[in-house]
């Protein structure tokens, strides 16, 4: 468990492709926005998925997630996605994403991430990568 939660935020503009005929963001797009936010989170730690795969022989995959839609967003809205690494151990990472529109929470997603190796088998986070995440996070 992390004693000091590391967080990051990105801003996302809602485009036409993100919405339904009524101009409301599709529920599944929040998963896409969260994925982008996790990628940027890792980049801020000087890590990216390609390097993790090549250096450590693993990839991070979503094991489970919990979504809570509180409100909604529309075409042309700007959404702030705040990403926090809430928990880490050698078996998993737990991220929390809060979606804000004009400082009001509109959604929250909790994502459990695990690792698979190049052969597609569940794997532990290599100690050297784990140590980097702990030190930076």
C-alpha cells in the first residue's frame, strides 16, 4: 500500500465521435479517457507501455473495474481526469480516476491492473519495476 498517493491529471475535450445522437458522451468513452490518463500517468514517471514490455517482459492489463456515473458530459465539454495510484503490490496496481466537469465530479472509475508476460500468462510485477513505481509513486 502506498503511504503517499501519487496523482496526475489530464484534460480531455469531448468531440463529436465521443457522443451519441443527443450529444451526450457514451458511457464507454470514459474507459478510453481513463486509459489515456493511466498512460500519461506512467509517462510522468518516465515509464511507458512499450519500454515496460521491452525492458521487463510484461504488459499491464485491466483485470477488473468499477464505474460510477454520477452525472454526464456533452459535446465540446472539457473534462479533467484525475488519476491516483491508490495501491500497489507485486500482483496488482489499483488506480482511481475521478472525472470532473467545471470542478463537479461526473464519474469515478476504480481499475485493478495486473501483469501478463510475453507468453500471455499472469505474472508478478518485476521487483526492479515495482521498486521504481514505489519510489516515484
